[in-house]
């Protein structure tokens, strides 16, 4: 009985590991299983069937040990789906099904990835997926040999750097595949107690590749989120080593040297791709879209985003219980806006799923972050927990600039975050 049970548990974990690795197919259209509409049969069968079988096995064969706050967060969201559907223009059954499946992932992962060994393996797989997509992206950037159809927009030459999604406007979504592994590797480098010099050099090289990718994405939301996450990491490192309390000239010189090296690499990359002016314009546009126009050859989306914000606010006050899953676009049309989402995940949830769904989603996002912070402050500062904590910060920040409700990758990361919450401190 013992070996059989152990074999089943391992099989469950391997199935989840396979689900994580399947995200690497995102770069290849024919093999892609996490596509927007589950076009490839594996996407419509593998993920839902895996979730169903694992959930059945989990609830039938063992005692359910889930975080009460996970249930407290998911229940309002689930309940808000049928509730808001009463006020929807169109019942988007496929979207509702997809969201329901993705929302089961945190429950699924929390039941199977219930120790630090399995969590560590999951993080290594996330790094692997990110590396595969990043290498494929650089191949596309240098060769131009990616994309399904040629785009006439002038900046398509630079937006197709990934070949991850093939639509330039989705770069804010694609960059999660790069930013999260960058965060994980950074935590591993500073908190992993690595002994091998070769491993350190390898990880630093991968970090530089990821950092260059984020830079070349020209995604302002990712820039801001990555910057804030790195600032948090720096403060944690300074506190850990006490550098802020010691007046060590060597440490200050190393920090200054590191900054100079990074800035030099950034400058060379931008000059190589002849995108220095565009980069400056994108940076300035965060603060002033008028001045950014001097450097850019395209209109700035700031004014459009402000208009979307105003319209979304009106929709929220007019429909406090929500307008229904994936129905916000229909309401935008009545205001003369040709957009599909609110450019802000929190506002989007509030508009489509109402106050009930918003409360549940807020608990889902911020409770793990608070709990991880408390545990780290109490002394539990291993690299696994640090990387998961920093990932939660990045996700929470990035959701202010983009809508990622139907992202398979993001739900996987959230599932790993909640798995860490359910593991007892040792």
C-alpha cells in the first residue's frame, strides 16, 4: 500500500510538472496548448482533464488541507460569475469555462506541491520555460524569422522579438514569461548559498539575457513592475548583509561598478537595434506624453488609458454587481471605445465581476504577499520563499497596467505562491 500511494503522489506531481513545462509550447503556434481559444485539441483537453483528475484524486484519497483564505478568496469569485451573468449582454461560455478551470489550479497545486522539494522543482521548471522562450525570442529578434503574418506597423520589426504571441499589442502579457524567471534567479543568486562558480556565472548570464529581453520589450508596465521588485530585493539584501549600517567603501564601489556595467550594456543594446530614441520616448511617456512625442513615431496610449479609466468607473458605479465575464467590451462599444479590457486587472475584475468578485480577487492577490512578508520578517528567508514573495509583488504591481485574467501562466505562478502558503514552516 505504501509504495503504491507514493507512486500515485509522484505521478500527480509529474503531471503538474508536465503542465508547467507545457507552457514552453507558447512559442510554437501548432503546439501551443494555452492559446486564447484552445484551438489545439490538447489545450481544450489536457489542462481541464488534468485538473479534473487531480482534483478528484486529491479530494477523494486524502484529507483536504487548504488555506482558509484561499477558499475565502475563490468562493466570491466563483459566485460572482453566475451573479454577474444576469446582467451580461452575451453569455461567454468558453471564457467562463476557461476561467473556472484556471481558478481550480491554486487548489490543485496546494494539494500536490506540499513540500519544499516539489516547490523547488517547480521554480526550476519556470526558469527552464522562460529560458526556452527567451532563446527563441532572441532568435526571432536577430533573424526576423518569427510571426505568422507580416505586420505593416513600423515597429513590428522590433515587437516580433519574441515570436511568443505574434501580436505586437500583447507584449505586456508575453513579458511575464521572462520577468518571473528573472526574479526567481535573482533570489537564487543572493539567497541560495551557491558554491559552484560555474553555476553562478551561468545564472548571471541568464539574468542578463532576461534583463535585456525586458528592456527590448519596451513594455512600460513591465519596466515599472521590475524596477519596484528589484528595489524591494535590494532593500532585503542590504538588510540581510547590514551594508546599510556599515560604511564600507568596497561595497559602495562594487555597487557603483555594477550600475555602470548595466547602463553600458543597456546603451549598447539600444544603439545596436537603433532604438535609443524610442526607448527614451517610452521612458518619458511614463511621466509626460507631450515631451515623449519628440522621440516617438507613434501616438501615446496615456490619453486613451485615462479615457478608459473614466468610462470603466462609470460602468462600475452603474453595475455594482458586474457586467459579466468578458462582457466589458460590449459596454465599451456603447461609449464609443474600441477596446476589450480596462487596462487594469483590478478595475476589470470590479467592472465584470462586481464588488463581490473584486473582494475575492483582492484577498487572492494580497493575502499571500502579506503572509510571506511576515514569515520572511520572522527569519524564514530561504531563496524559495524570497523568490515567491518577490513574484507576488511583481504580479500585484503589473496588474495595475494590464489585464491578465485569462493567462494560464499567471494562474500557474499564483498556484505556486499559494502552495508555499499552505506549507508549514520547518
